[in-house]
């Protein structure tokens, strides 16, 4: 008996040791995969952009294609799988890493459009260094120049004018005018984009399929009798190679998703980042300093993140990178945890392989590693408790109690994991022989005592700190009702539809229901699913609330496969199990790729998320000290811009969260309770983000600001105008009524009917005009109209000259300028939106000089028009703080 017990312990130690020895090799593979996927390549033949990932892409589909080193055949289709289609007002940016000399440029793009290359050394102030003209030949054609002489760090490519169908196949910059042009690109004919989209998923399966096939084939092979054992014997272990290959797939896929998502994450993650940042900075576990509101549900994840803030030099971008790497490492350890559990509770190595593959092949498991939320920390803590329970090493009950507490501290619903263990373990003890029952009950009591001591201490602190039994988001999304049940049922249904084969296969685990660990997983799956139904699910794709069940379903499926192999040990059953497992893996990956976060979040919302992040990073440098903003996507505003937030949706507002609303449970989860305009404006916000308050409720004293850098393609924000005192000056020459405009000098046809109310045209309605305005979108010729309009001369008398500007963004062909003594001193262009925002020029040093206003429309094609309104001089004390 003692010898058997000793052999069991030895085998257990060897099993864990083998799995643990794979970690250094995995980290090497992970590092290579991450570098190969996420890092920029060195210049090829002087090409500064070859293989370099874009740092930003706005309204640009598959921007990585622009620098992938593959050009199209001349005259090829403009919207193929080789091109990035860029929307009007969009653009793509690259960071060269350090200031680099640019002497030549080459581009292959759609023929009848103009493409501008902009450069910057700070990422904020941009200037145009080259415009690639349109050409006569159809479809994709080449333009290039050898006449550049710039030293810059940041480069931006954007369409300037054309038919609105903008596409770029390849773009190259060179540090020498003697560079080889055309560059040595691979060349092929493109396929229609619709076919290419489908092939993205096919490629993913083509990569993952052989991985599963190899792993399953290795696991089917029986160990040869007398097989030699040595130091490196673990390299012959199929489970080790399954882990290595699965981890490499996880790393490569996650890094690619992160690049496609512009190296950003979802707003909920930024909320957690903000709490961690404030906590480590000594401001408390709060979002807004001084406001104790529990607007997060992942305390332990916030605690894990907090030390990263000083380690990365308090840099938000580096912090987000560190959070991603931490999450990715946890995702890997989740695979290791599944392998360790499977190695202990299952007999056949084919079953161990199946358990690991089913986790790695679920694309939501991969995607949420990119999103840097608490899901993988939760999985690791859950598996740590499961490992302690199934191995039952010395003092296992204490380790288990701590791990159960950590699960509950990671998410409040983690209490269900602990409850499931205590119920199933108590039932197991009740069925045990009388001689063993006392020992089992004693261990159960010690585990329970450890759990209550750890979690109870945390809960007491939380209640004393925040004042509520549950997080604020609970009252916001659920409250004391069952109104969200139907939405929760739909949420679970979507989970099953994406993975339909996986939950069905997991039912085979019931064949081993007599085992305590199977009972634990099954009971928890039922309780957790019921909880998710009760709270009404979530609005993010991939069903993140159910990611905690992925390892459980995988282990239950593997348990069913193990039961089959234990009953029939011949080759045929093993082949059948392997075939079913391979099919299951491919079905799982197909379902979660085609409708999961990789498509529904990253591909669909990537531009919007990137715009929000870039807006808030820009706001950090221009926002007033102690500034505040009204908005609903609050995470980026707090984390990047350090703005105090007035939250429209009540995540950090207990008044809104506890409010009763009609029809609750039928709308978008977490967005049904909304703060009123009067509540939000009572906070006297400095800024109001568009789309979160009805324009009609914005009070006087706010103006629309839309002079954002080209890298921030956003309509504008309302800014409180309380830092300035002054008055306007009446200048007859600047009036924009019909009689005054008759005295302006007019050329071309763009101004034939320029004075308009802004709505009498087949275009989107003009927003924020003060009445009639100048609109160069002509009634007869539309955006094809061009011309020039010059005001009568007038004498400058004020401190600032203010005006409203909107329309197309082209500083060369679309502009309104102040001309003094024949020189253009100030100039403005539109922003790619039909919204008029305030611009102002410092004219105090020019007082007494005679000036004219010149409006030029020399642009054709989509967005080839300019909007100008309300030009006036202003006298007073200007805002010269450099802050918005």
C-alpha cells in the first residue's frame, strides 16, 4: 500500500514536472510569434514602411495590406484582396520609430483620386509633403516622386479628392532619392474582396486544422514498451507538443487581432485601467478622484494591474501593452491548468489533448486575451482550485480555500464556483465510508474556513469602502428585478449557436457524473448559466460572461472521450474519438471566428474604438486642468485624458444605477438607465462629447470645436466658453446676407448659389449653422463645382477673428483664408463632416491693417465642398493658456 502510494506521488510529480518544464520553451515560441506578428520589419531596399504595421487606421479596411510587400498588376481591380479601401476623411498612419529622412515616395492606388502624404514629428502638427496626383489609366496605377527632402517620425497617407472610392495597394517611402523605383514587390492579380473575406476564415482553419490533426495523431500512438527515458524524454510527450502548438496558435492569433484592433482594447478594460491607475497613485480605488463608486466588477484584476502603472513609467500606451501581455500569459497558463487537471483525472493521453485543443480553438478565449479583461485571471484561479482538489497534496484544502476566495474576488459571481465545490464535496463526504467521512469533512471545514476568512475580509472592506452590498453595475444592469431574463436567454442561445457542437459534446461528461470533480463542473455550469440569464448577459460579442465555462466544457468533453476509450481499447474507437474531436475543434473554431469578437468587435468596431482612443490621447495635451466631460464611453476619457467624467450610462453614478425605468430589461444591457441632461449639465462639464446629449439641450455658453488633427477623424466636441470675456465687432464686409455677398468678388461656379440654409441639397444635413451660410456644394454641379470668393477689404480692429468652418478636408484646395498685403496669413479647411465648428485667428498684432477673406474651392469629387459661416471680429481677453 505504501509502495503504491509512493509510486502515485512519484508519477504525479513527474507529470507536473514535465508540464512545468515546457514553460521556458513556450516563452521562447511566444516571444518569436509576438515579434513576428506585432513588430515592424526593418527597411527593405531603403523602404521605410515595408512590413511595418500601421499605428492608426481610420475608415481604412485592412490597412496592413498597404505595406505588406505585395502589389497588384497594373490596371487591376481597385477593391480587391490586395487593397485597403479608405473612406472619405479616413487615413493611415505609421510611426517610423525615430526621425527619419524621406527623399522619395511610391504609391499604387486607384487612378482617379488624389492621395496626400503628411508628415509630423510630434504626432499632432502635420504638414503635406507630397500629393500623388490622379492619372488617366483606369483602376490601380502607380505614382512616385524623388523630390522630397524631409526628416520626420510620423507619416500619414490619406485621400484628398476623387470619386469617393479610394483604394491603395502598396505605399513605400525611401530615405534616398536614388532608391530603386519601382520597388521589388511581389506582384499578383487580386481577387474580389467578397471572396477574400471568406478566405480569411478559411486560412484560419487551414492553419489550425493541421495543428489539431498532428496533436491528435501523436496522442493516439501508444508508448512503445521499454521506451527509453531521459532528461529530454518530455519532448516525446504528445501533451507537451499539444501545449506548445496551441500556445503558438494563441500567441500568433492574439497578436494579429491586436494589430487589427489598432493596439487598442474595449472601453470596459480602460475603466479597470483607470481604477488601477488611481489606486497605485494613492487616490483610492476610484474612477473620479473623490467619488467612491464601484464601477468595476473585477477587484483582483484591478489589483494585479495596479503595480504595472509605475513599472511602465506611467505611460498609458505602455500600460495597455503590459496589460495585454499579462492577459496573454494568463491565457497560456489557462491551457497549462487544463492540461494539469486532465493529466490527473483522465486516463488516456488522447483525452488530455482533446481538453487542451478545445480551449485553444475557441476564438473568444483568444479574443478576450486581446481585450485585457479579467476573464483569463478568473479561469486561472478556477483551475488552481480544481488542481488542488483533484491532486489533494499536503495542505490542499488551504490552497483550495485561497483559490476559491481569489475567484470570488475576481468577479462577484465567482462565489458560485465556491458554492458548487462545497455542495458537491459535502455530498461526496456524505456518501463516503464512515472511516473516511471525518477526514473529508475536516478538510472541507478547513477549506471553507480559509475561504470565508479571505473573502470575508475583502467583502467587509468593500462594503465599508463603497457602502453597497453589490457593485454599482449590478444595480445598473439588474437591480431587484427579473426583467433581463429574456435577454439573458437570448445571450445563452447565441453562445450555443456559435459553439453548438461543444456544449452537446460536453454532455458526454455526464457518463462520469459519479466523480466529484465532474459534479463540481456540472453544478457550476448550471448555476453560472442561470446567473447569466438572470443578469441579462452583456452587449459585447463572444459572450464574455460565459468564457469561464470554456475549460469546464472542454474537460467534460474529454471525460466523455476518456470513458469511451476505457470501455473499448482497440484502435478503431481511438480513431473514432480522434475524428470526432478533430471535427469538433474545426466546428468550434469556425463558429467562434465567423461570428465572434474577431469579426463582430475587432473588424466592425476597430475604427470607432481607435478614434475614441486617439481623441482622448489628443485631449490629454490640450484639456484644461481639472477638466470634465459628458460622455458614455468613459474608460478612455479617464485613463488617457485624465478627465473627470460625467457618465451618461451610470456606470460610476449610483443615482442613475438605482433608478427605476420603464421597459427595463428589453434594451441594450447596461445602457437602459440614462442620466438626464439636467443631471449631467448640473456638473458644469468642460466638454460634452457629441451624441450623448441632444443638441437642443446644450445650453448657451458652449461652442462646437472641430479643429482636430487629421489623425483624429471626429466630428467635434462641445467646449464650455467660460474662460473668455469680450464682445463681437460689427464689420459690414463680413456679413453673409445676400446683399452683402453681392459685393464679394466671385470666380467660377461654386458660389452661384453659395448662400444657403444648408439643407436644400442632396447631402447630409448641415449641423450647427447659425442661419444662412456659404456652401460650395453647387445645386447644378454638386462637388464638381469650383471657384473663388473674395470679400471687400476691411480694417482689422479686434483681438481674434472667429468663423465657423465645415465640409471637406483639403488644406490646399478647400480653404478659407485671411489675406493681408497679398500674403495668406491664416487658413482653415473642413474636417470631412457636415458640421460647422469654431476656428479663430490671433489678429491682435495686425490691428489697423487692411485684409480680405478668401474662400477657395478647387476640389472635385466626393467631399469637394466647403462650409463657412459667421465670420466676425472679437475683442476681449482671449484664452492664451494653450488649453482647449
